[in-house]
C-alpha cells in the first residue's frame, strides 16, 4: 500500500492499539465461558451444593457482561478511529480538488468525482473500521484456537489443517472475482451519479427539447445494469462465504 494510504491512520495508532488490547480481552473472556460451563456441568454431575452451582452461574453472567463491555469498547476505539480517519481524508480530498486546475475538470466528469468523494470514501471507512477490526479479531481467534487444538491433540490438528492450503487457493481466486466485480459496481455507480448530475444541472435543456422520456429510459438502463453487477458480485461473494462455511464445519 502507498505510504500516503497509511499516513492517515498513523495519528490514530493509540486507538488501534487500545482496540487490539480490548479484542484480546474480549476473546480471552469468551474462551473462559466454556471452561466455566464445564465446571458447572461437573458440579451438577457430582451433585454439588446448589450454592456452588449458583456461584459458577454468577461467574458466567459476570464474565458475559465483562465481555460485552470489552467488545463495545473495542468497537468504540476502532470504529471511532475509522470515522476520524475518513474525516481527515475527506478534508484532504476536498482541499486537493480546490487546488486542481481547470484542465482536470475538462477531462473528468462531475459524477465520477462525486462518486469518489462519497462512495469510495465510505468504502475506505469500512476498511479502516470493520475491515481492520475483523482482521485483528480473526488473527487473535485463530492463534488462540490453534494453540488450544495443539495442546489437545497435535496429530488431529495437523490432519484438520490439511484442507486449508486448498481452501486458500479457492478463496484467493474467488476474492479476485469479488474485487473485479466490486470495481465494476463502483464504475456503474459513478455513471449513475454522473447522469443524475447532468440531468439536474441541465434540466432546462431537457425540458426545452422534451427529452424527459428518453432520459428516464436511459437512467433506468443504468440502474438495471447496476443491479446486474451487484447481483453478480453477490453471487461470487456468497460462493466464497459458502466455501469457507463448509470447510470450517458451517461456522464462520
């Protein structure tokens, strides 16, 4: 990634580190709950006192509450940082547009610029926010689960991991399809934005030459193509999620 891309996130490093620590705490608490459940089941099988079972149940409730608080705070840190980052990028984007010469606007359509300033920046917020959070959380969970599995049975864990190289190849190919279709969706959205902008700014000409029906049909065609591209992307993305779900035993 270009250095400029990461430079916007650098001032918010503390928020991401705090979010990472809170995610570690969240997953640690989530792993603690099954252990407490085992204690509760063992206590009931051994016909322990009611107070002992109730104590374990209270611990489970307390850990669940602490986990919910930690998860909420982790999202507040990471998602909040993503909004501040995109705020900075949006200001930088608008400032850059003001400094560009007239020749740039002669060769670039207004709808394309509007689409980049609205839709593309929204995607950036998804990357800096949910994207970064899910990446950190996935790494934490996978490392923790692998450590636990290797402690339980090394041979069985290695056998279960044999499927993952093939899974990575399939997911990599499907993700390329998602990327290309996502780009096509963004391009079509830019075309829709440009058509709408041209019609709104030139509404007098449209009315003068009685081109309303023609413009309505043209806009419907653009929207229809946008829907088709979105459905195509959804099919590939759904296929990728299905492959991951089947390979992981139906859990993601």
